[in-house]
């Protein structure tokens, strides 16, 4: 008879007097098993080996839990925190989200007891929990932790292992979570609340001195204002994004700015200016191989010229959209652009048909009959009404 791994680890803990570590290990195993049972055979955790049979994990738990308990007895809560953090990061690296989340929460509880570091550990623990909640799609809860992390880092010079200040990291976390929250609001057509949230993201990006994020926030604000019916305000933010993209040499961002600016101008009825920005975008898209965006922009230009009655140009841009769709081998897009191109060609031909029909002389009718017979795409120039009559 051989004792189980769990049995041996628990006995060793008790033998060395680590009753709290034993209790915590036992509780963690029970909760993990309960979670596995609740998930059932179809869950991801069901395919994992039971925790009590995984020796490496049990060894790590025994090592760091006992170290944490020894530090707690001595009142060294910084060491307790470090050992709990080591477990959280160990399980995070293994992809064991439940155990890593459990120990990140333990870190937070311990961090609130540390009084000698200006609340630095507490700030870091808030960030960890923010990441946990964000990973679990609990965006509002994540925002609360990120905001606490930010407030604790204001006017502090704390840096992480890469030399980056905690405050700039807090600004980036808030930019990201506010952006994600605004996406949900925009999806629900809550434009005003989305704009308020994006303004907060924009301010945090600027405070963190991150030009790239500031530009991205300005771009999103521009799009949100277009959706809300405020194109003039949108253009202000899009101009900011355009300037930042130019400053950073970001051609892809500059292309996005041109495209969005065109939408804002079009919604104001400034068609010529809109066309100019779209044509600028096409040049950038071509030089940066943004082929997916090209098809959409060609179609957009085709729509503009088709609506304004310039069917020659509409046909040109719709044909470019169709050819681009063929290169992408995107069947739904191919079918869509085929229809657009066909409609524009029909509109173009209707001009000639209308001229001949309005002329109403025999020669013009002859042209129409000839066209009906051969179905050509082309018409000869119509005769004037006083030309010789058509002879059958």
C-alpha cells in the first residue's frame, strides 16, 4: 500500500507544524474538485488531472504556502505577499486560471496589511485583480481595480522590472478598459455614454504620454461622434489623430484617419472634400498593401459618384472594387461588388437610352433597336432631332 501524493504532502506539512498551510491546501483541493465536478465531462477543467495527483503543483503549493505561513508568524507581510504572488504567477504561466486567480486574490488581502511601502503592494494587487476581472470579461469590476491602481500611483515614482512607471501603466490599463467599455456602449447605441467613456480614455492616454494610444482614442472619439450625429466635433478629433499619425510616421493610421475624415465630411454634405480624403487613403492603402480596406474604399467612392450622377466615375471605382474582391477571393464581397458594378453600368447606359428616347426621331429609335438586338455596352452619339429619318 502506498500513500497518495496529497496524503504525503499533508502529513509533511502537519509534521513540520504548518497547520494553516495544510488547511489552505486542503481547501484549495476541495474547491478545485468541486469546480471540476460542476463543470462536468464537457468542460475544459474536466480533462485536467485531479489537482491532488499533480506532483509538481503540490510541491509548489507546499513550498510557497509554508514559506508564507512562516513569514506571517513573524509578521513579515511583504514576504507573505511575495510567496503568494509566486504561486499566482506559477499557475498563470501554466494556464491554470482558477488557481492563479485564487492566489492573486490572496495577494490583495495580504497587501492591505502592509503598512511600510506607501501602499505599493496594494496598488500592484489592484492591477493584478484588474487583469483577472478583464480576462473574465468583468469589465466594470476591472475598471474599479484599475482606477484604484491609478489613484495609488499618482505622484509616485514606482517602476516595474522594465523601468516603466506604475502610473503610466495605470493610464494604459484605464485607456484599454475604457475603450472596451465604450465598445459595449456603442454596440447598444448608447452613443453619449460611449463618448464620455472615450473622453476618459483619451485623457488617460494623454496623461500617460502615450502618443499612439492618444491617437487611437482620438480616432475612436471621431467615429463615435459621427455615429451620434456630430460630424464637426468628429472632424476635430480625427484631425488630432491625423496629426499624431503623421508625427509618428504611421501610414496605416494616417489611412484610417483619411477614411474616417471622409465619412465625417460626407455626413456634412461636403462631398468633394470627402472624395479627396478617400482618394488620399487609396494611395496610402496601395503603398502599404491594405488590400482589405481598398475594396471598401473603392465601393464607398463608387457610391458617392453613383449618387451624384457621375456614372462614369462610379463604374470606374466599382470595377476597381470588384477586381480587388477577386484578388481577395472573398465570395460575398465579389457578389456584392458585382451587383454594385452592374447597377452603375446600368445607370450609365440609361443616360444614353434617355437621350435617344427623348430625341424621339427615327434615327434615334434605330440606334435603340440596334442596341436592343446586340446588347452592346456602347452607344454611338445620338443624332439630333432634325437629322434624316430612320428608314426601316
